[in-house]
């Protein structure tokens, strides 16, 4: 099963929703707005000898259900107004394409747009949903002036193949690269990322106008070693917790009551600050019948 068929962030605007638990991403969004603003300004500056632009097309890829996409929209509108005023040009109409996978809560996203409506009453902007995977084509040729993605592009399209030639699991007891993972595991993740990112770029390439801008913000690390704490700390904790539940024969109980897992995670991390897991899909195999079932398991945000 591919990620695009099952992935979504927690829906709605309740306590455990993505809207209420994306504080970490909000901080990243706030820190990266100067880059977004710089991209818009340089686009207008370098294209000021062309005929005035009537419509500026902007895409936010992997936008989820808010509120960070509203921060990006505000920055783009403000920077467009500022750039055009400085260059003595008419402000173009701004068309936003808000993209995420089909399971995304677009209704909550659209309801949240009232925030932008309130602030920018006198600027001609429009928004529409663009459902689908950014690992495929999303927009017509030669149409996008600015493509932005915050914390989306590092999501893989599928879990890499993690079995050896004999079909045995390579990464037993773990759910990501860890200190104990054999080299084949990190190679598999690297190769999946390379394949996905190349596809992402190949799909965007025809969609961008010449001299268009792309701002991609995604998870990275400073060290070449992917097993350091900065890269896999959260996944280690999650793997340990799941292993513990399995050893306690408590998996069924946990699946019936996802908050148990959140509480265990919360207890594990205690006072440490880590980013939130929004949802995890657990594939369960019913052994007697050999059937697959997928569940969406929701977590509480984990905060300091
Ligand atoms: C951590 S959220 C970030 C959301 C938002 N950009 C923000 O900063 O708050 C990552 C988002 O990327 C989306 N995503 C992951 N893979 C995707 C794909 N192949 N195509 C489109 N969206 C994808 C997820 O559904 C999720 O909403």
C-alpha cells in the first residue's frame, strides 16, 4: 500500500488535531518566512522588464489543514504588495493552490481561510485545493511562479523494501534507521528518498514558469551519520514503545485505545522537547485469515 493512499494529519480542530499540535512547524514557518519573502521580491525584481503579470500562481505543497499555510499565504501577499509598490507596478491577482494528499482535511483548511480574508480585504487573492501526490504532476505546464513546501518533501512515497534475499526482516524491532540497523537499512531509505525527490523535481520542472521560484523546507541533519539522536530520537522512542507493547501482548489494547500509546510516549520523553507525531498508520495482519487491515492511530502532540 502506498503512503499517498493512507496518509493524513489528524483532522478537525480538536485537541489532538494537526491544527492544534503543529507548534513545532509553526516555529519553522516563522523562521523561514524571510526566505519566502526574499523569493517573491527577487522574482518581481528580476522580471520587472517583462509585461506586467496579471496573475501570480503560487502552490503550497503538503499544506495539511493549517495554520502554517496561512502564514505562508500572508507572507506571499505582503511581499507581492511591497515589491509591486516599490517597482511601481500593478499588483497581480494572486492564485493559491493548496496541495495535499486526498485524505487531507481540506474542509478545515478552507474554513481557516477566513483569517486571510479578514487581513487582506483589499488584495485580489484566491485559493483552491489541489489534491494529489507531489510525486506526480499536479499543475499545467508553465503555470507556477512560486512553489513552496514546508515540512512535506521529506515524506517518502512508500516504506522502502527492508527484507533480505531470504525475505527476512532487515530491521527487526525498529521502525526507522537506528544504531543497530545494518547498512542495508540506511541504503534502502537513501535510495527511496533519492527516487522520490528526483521524481518530485521532474514533475515540478515543466510546471514552473521560466525564472519561477521554489522554496522547499524539509527535515535534514548536520551530521553524515543518520543514526545520531538529532535524526532518529523520536523513532527510537516510538519503536521502543511499540516493542514494549508487543512484549506485553498489549498491542490489541493499544490499537483500541490509541491514547495509551500517546501516554506511554509522553511518559518516556518526560521533560524533553520533541516534535509531534500527527498520525501513524498501523498495518495489522490477521494471522488466521492472512488479511491486511490498516488503521489510523492518532497521537497527542508531545511538547516540552
Ligand atoms: C508535517 S505536515 C506539514 C504540513 C504543513 N506544510 C505545515 O508546515 O504545517 C506534512 C504534510 O505533507 C503531506 N504529504 C506527504 N506526502 C505527500 C505527497 N506525496 N503529496 C502531497 N502531500 C504530501 C502530508 O499529508 C502532510 O499534510
